[in-house]
C-alpha cells in the first residue's frame, strides 16, 4: 500500500526534526519505495498567534501495516521527539514534528481520530505543493481531480 505522509516542524532545530522523521519513514517503507518532496518553508495556518514558520514536506512510503497501526507508530515517533500528548497540547500549537497520514492507497477511513484522505488536504498549499512534486497525477479517494489540478485551483483562489 502506498501511503502519503505530511511532515511539519516549527520549533527547535526544524531541519534536524524533518531529517530524523524522513529517516524514520525511510526505515518503515517496504520494497525500497520512498518518495520525498523538497522542504518548503511556510507560514503557519490555523495556528495560535505568534506561531513560528514551518518547514514542510511530503513523503510516500510503501507499507503493509494497517492504517491504525501506522497512525500509532507515527504518533509514538512524534512523542519521542518532544511533541506533547494530545490531551496536554494547544490545538495546532508549535511542535517539533507533526506527521499526518494524507492518503492510504485508495482507501477511505472515517473514524473519530483517523480520517483518510486527510480532511483538509485540498485546502492546504503547504501540503498540495510538496505532494504535487512527487505525485502530481495522483487522484485521491473521493476526488475527481489530480493533485496537480487541486493545487492549481487552490493557488488560483489564493492569488
């Protein structure tokens, strides 16, 4: 199963956090499949006032892990790198590393704490831009347009 994962960091040594997370994801992949966008520096979106800028990128791995198991592994990694537990953190507050599952093959998941494709994927330039670098022609489950087309529309609406 090909899985897209968004990475973001906006506190601490951001480059180091992103590089460590990419190394972690590279080690999770099977069959050697690993795609990665360039790293983008972006302004915070829907974050508390005064939040620092982010470094963002998108990676794609291949895994045979169930989505729920993968989510738990990603969350454990975040905690191991200093991210506060969900119940202790400010919503969208600054974080050393954030790993979000964007898509999980062609599957759709709707659970309380796991929605795939990511519910705001088509509204985030900092996700669609990097994703378009590695999977421009991908059509996400539930969408009729490619990532490239979604990015074009979003970029046009923000101009």
